[in-house]
């Protein structure tokens, strides 16, 4: 059984299609997501439709939560606020209901999905450093937890003083616990504009990070045509 783990799709249809095409070639049979299907880019409805059609096990991200509500957004940057306000107008009542009912934490097979962190997932904190990873590990019971939110692919192993850091292929060893960020499909922020996702091969017990070129220009053109913040288009080309 091979799972594609999709993080922070953020309404980027071209990146999502590139990922799904690659996943099929790699023999992926199942799909899971660490949330933020919508926000920033111009295809929230199409991306939601695909995620639902794939029967993709999905947790709720902060953009998903706020796009599906009318709550005020003080914690967001002005650009993110503007993007969420635009997204709210695109979504149907059905889309909003779907997003509202996504869980914050989801166990699938022998792994866990969360958008931000297993320690207070509703606070949307970011895990970049060991300390934040340790707080997550105190609440992690499965051998593997996948997370998103930072848009930076990074792995931590419980009890190790240094983080595993950037990875290409991780071997999941029995008795150890892993916290793995799968990067972002729709808005990478590790200075690499290629779309990112991970494949978890449950038989081989490996997690492999995939990076792929996609049609960035089309995504940028759609962002501009939609009247979304210009920066949302610009940052795709620099990957930050
Ligand atoms: Zn995000």
C-alpha cells in the first residue's frame, strides 16, 4: 500500500495535477492530506472537488477553517486575509460544510495527520525547531505523524538531539517515532519552487519526498486574473 501525502495544496490546480500524475506513475494507491486545500491561489473549488473524489483522508488547516467561517482573521497577514476573503466568495455551502467538518487530527492506518501540531492543533503553531517538535511528540502515539503549515519539508525523530532536517528518503525504523513535514503542493517556501509531496510506502516502510516541475505560469496568470494579491503569484516562482 502506497500513500501520497499531500500538504498545503492551497488551491493550486496545476501543481495538484502534476503531483497526481506523478503519484499514479509511482504506484500510489491511497491519498491523505495535511490540510489547507484552499487559500492563496485561484482554484479552491476544483482542488476541493479532486480531494473529495480521491477519498483523500484530510485534516483541517487554518485556511480551510477560516475560509469556511465568517470569523475575523487578526492572526493572518493582510495578504492572507485578502486571499481568504476572496476564497470565501468562491465556496458553495457544500464546500464550506465539508471544510468545517474536517477533523484537526486524523489517524489513518498506522500514522497520524495534523496541519500544525498535535500540541494544541487549533492554535496553528509552526514547527520549525526541535522544541516545537518535542511538544508535538508528547502528544504523538503513532510511529509516524505527518504535518504541514510551514510549507517546508523537514523531518524530526523523537529523542534525537539534532533534527533529521531535510530529507529525500526516510526509513521508518521500528521503535522510533517520526514527525514529518511533507512540504507544500501549492506554495513551497523552502526556496525551491518545485511542487512537493511525499509517498509513504507502508510495505517498505519508507517515506520519499517528491519534487516536480509544474506549469507555474498558468497558476500565476490565474491568480492575477482572479484579482488575488499579486504577491501570491510572485512567490510561486521563488518558492518562498
Ligand atoms: Zn498553508
